[in-house]
């Protein structure tokens, strides 16, 4: 269903070599990886009502099965998925159309901070993000549809022709992941990043 909704292409770079990935990671069902914040930590940033809404959206049938809902998965190229889950970039949801057929998100390369500021506003665009097309360690992403490099701050429009049966990525889940990725990027890194890079031209 995810492949069908996203047209068999990565929603960021429009590559056809991709994998279906979870916006809310499946690994958080057991033990969170080092770059993710535990579910309980959400109480630091959201009200009980907001958290309850997220829980119901991701787990409508209980914690053991709900994570596979279509609103919680997206098609991404393997290397882009790797960059995202390591908080090298963030996707900020901007708006969803009234008819639920278009979702606008904003792409940001995130700077990896060595010192956490005393106050961090996770609800606004990051002041310390990379400018232009270069990300951490000089990473770049190429959009095969536009034939241009993806710029930090660029808007990306994701569409569906059937919001009832092929709903778009859930706005609240996207916003949660945006906030958590920003927080992860602010954390201290103990060693240089290691990448298993796949060429953007290997479509």
C-alpha cells in the first residue's frame, strides 16, 4: 500500500530503489536506538492529550500491531532512510490540504551540535541548520525528478489520489519525528559519523 500510494518512488529524491520505513520507528517497540528518545520522553514536549492522540493514531489496535498503519510509513531510498534515522536531516510538516491530498514538508540538513544550549525551541525552524545543498560531512541529495540538488529549507509536496484508502503520512507523527530528530542532532556525538553511501545516480 505504501509503495502504491508513493508511486514506487522515494518521496524525497524520487529514486526507485527504496525501502518502506516507519516514521515512528519499529525499534521503539522494544528498546530505542541511541539517537531516538523514548516514548515517555515525549511528555517533556507535549501534553497528555497530544500524546494520547499520537498513541491512538500509531497504535489503533494496541501497542503490538498498530505501527504498520499506512499513515506511519513512507517510501525512502535506503541511504536517505539511513541519514534520516541518524538525524542528519529533519522533515518539518508545514501543512496538509483541506482535501487531504497534499502534504507539504520542509527539508533541513541538521548540524550536529557538540554543546546543548540551555533552551531549545523544537517547534521552530532550526537556526543552526546547514545552508544550501551541503549537509553534514558534505552530504548531498539529488532529486531525480527535478534534476537538482535538494536544498536545506526546500519545500517538498507529497500527494495521494485517494486520501481515504491511501492516506498521506500523518501530520502529527511527522511533527513528532521532526522534533525528535532536531533533539537528536543537538546531542553530543562521541565519534565521527560513518556512512554506507549509495550514489544518487544508481537509480
